[in-house]
C-alpha cells in the first residue's frame, strides 16, 4: 500500500493512539464545555474519570489544541504515570519542565550505564552542571521536605496547565492524598497553575481519595461510554473523508460490537479503508466485512486477546482452531463466553439457548476433511439443552470446579455479565466471525438491539 495512503488512513482512524486533531473528534460537547469552563474558573482544578478506552486522553488532547480559539493562554505540561511512580517523580518532572529546579529543593542523581549512582549534580534554576560522560542519564528527585503546601505556594505562580494522565496507576494512598493537598493549597492561594488529573475509575474519590476540604475546588468530569449515534458517526465520517461508503448494516454491527468504546469503531474503520484500497473498491458491504473481520481481530490489543483466551483454555494450548484436538470443556467455554456477550446480564437459560443455536450452525458446517477424533469433538457438543445449561456453572464457576474468568462476574441471580467492555467488544467480534456476519446482524435486527444510528 502507498505510504501516503496508509498515513492518511492512520490519521483518520486511530485505534492505537488518542485523537489529537479536533476535526477528527466526535461528540463529547458537554464534557468539553465543562472542561473549558473549569480551566478559566479561578481556583478550580479538574478530575476526569471514566472507563478505560472511552476517550479521556483524546478529550484533553483536543481541548489543549483548541485553547487558543477561546483566547485561553496556558503553558501545557503533561505527565503520564507508571506503576512505579511516586509523588517526588511527578512533582520533579513538573518543576523540570517549567524550569523551576532549585538547589535547595532538588538534586539530580548521576547514574552510569550500569545504573550505579556516582554522586549528585547540583541544580540551580534548572541548569545542570556539565556531566563527565555523554552517556550519563539524569533523573530529578525531590527531597521529602518539599511538601504539598510548599509546592503550591512556591512553584504554582506560573500560567501552567499541569496534566497528569493515568493517575489510577498510582497505588500509594499517600501520593494521591498529597496531590489532593496540593490542589487545596493552590486553590486557597489562587495559584495561576492548574492541575488536571485523568484516570480510570468510577468516581473522583477513587482517584484522589475523600477530602472534604477539596470538594469546592475540584470540578469532576465523568466521560461515559459513547452514545450509539456518535460511534456510528466516527465510522461514517472517517469513511466519507476517505471516499468510502459503507452499508447501514455494517454501521449497526459496528455500533453493537463497540460497546460504547470508540476504539472498535476506529479499528474496524481502518480495516475497511485498507481493504477498499487493496481491492480497489469504494463500497463496503457485509460480504466484505466478513473477510476483513479476521484482520480486525488480529489487530485487537494483545492483552485483550490473551485475557479472553485464558478464560477459554484455562491452561490448554490456545493454538487450536474450533473442533480440532481441543478438550470438550474448552469448546463449551468458548460457546458460553461468546453467547454471554450478547446479553447485558445473561440468564443461564438464555445463554444455553444461544449456545445451542451456535452449535446447530456448526452442526451443518462440519468440513468434510474432519474425521476421526476431530469429528468426535464436534459431535460430542450436540447435547440436550438441559445438560448444556447444567454444565455452564461447572465450567466457569470457581466454586464448582471451573475457574471464573477475571472479566466475567456471576450475579446473585445467577446471570453472567462482562466486567470489561474491551473484552466484551472483542468477544462480539469473535462471535461475528464464529456465527457469521449475516446471522449476527439478523439477531440484532430481530431483537431491536440497534433501532437506529443516525
């Protein structure tokens, strides 16, 4: 494929990276308005929370790139947390990026290639004295004497917007509490610098803890899963920009499989665009979708695929296709997990009904070249409805000998429910491949799961 064409596709459909260009951003008008309002409100700081993959980072990226349009002048300082991060690392990075490193507060530790510390290098006003080796790496370390109140009063006078992403990865309660205290002190002192904290959580308290004194100075912004209309618009708008048309059936399937996450709309949109270029066509229908679905599944985040496979195979070798040299239990589990994805909270009888439908479809499509033990594995699955339903809990419930996958929960009424929308979206795409595009679309239509997208 022409590199220029590929770049154009990847600029429009971005499953692997947050959106940067405002023109490619869809929806979130309410959240953007609240965020801009908080940025210009004196003493107000922001906590943005929501599920993984709903577009929190994309939201902040787009707002950063539109501040000038609203006459808002801010120096943007961004930091992405990792599991090993500490209060000192995060604050030190902010001071380094804003040229506010002072000798009395911060020292830089010189490390060799082997990682061994060989003394300290004094830092004054952010200027590092010359190192003896070009290979020397420099890592700022804030002394413990630099407390939240001191940071807020001494270093937050500049017109900065300090964005801390993936804050949920910070496991230390003390570190989270310190940032809440920085926010409180900065608000009390009417500091020009503002903090925006982003993270995966159900509420702001999960991110920074419960601090009654910070309630008045924090605006919380929940980024929910995207509306069906917006998911459909991501696909339609992107395809229009690439001069591709798609059928209404494909848009409905994309909405259904996305589970409110823009990721899957971008993933499928990118594969449709690449397929249209490869085949030199400008219209994508269900027959094309069935073919390109394999590449889309291959392109799903590895950890999502691995987690789902772990739930199916539970220690078996996952590199077997359906019905070939696999245990009967893993075949059952695959059907159960795929069937469960169709329901928000699937009751066992509904799951069993759907799993039997899948079995019947496969019963009529056993390849002629499958013989012997492999064919027996297929035939062994054609059990009665009652026996299938009876075995469901045995296969996935840890209390009954199986191991319940981490992404699934068993509710008090016995229903099964996916906890992670990423895993559920992947399961629905696998179901689409397993059951057939037309069958899944027919099911969606007959059950009114997607009434309209426009």
